[in-house]
C-alpha cells in the first residue's frame, strides 16, 4: 500500500448548465506512485518534478 505524503485533496465544484442547473463534480489531484528510499509513496506530479 502506497502512503500518501501529499496534502492534496479533490477539488469540488459545480457543473453549470445553460439553464443554470448545478450538478456536483470533483477534480482529483494527479497523484503518482513513486519509490523514495525503498518505500512506495503517492506524490503529485509537481512534487515529483521537484525531486528530479
């Protein structure tokens, strides 16, 4: 099981139709599984770029 070290959470908002109806939507963060010091962790792609 990969451990999540990032503090990123899904962003919640509404889809809006032309009739202004609101429907819930979620945007999930782009988390990638990487090995750091032999341990599997979930980090965002922005954090992964900083490590390289």
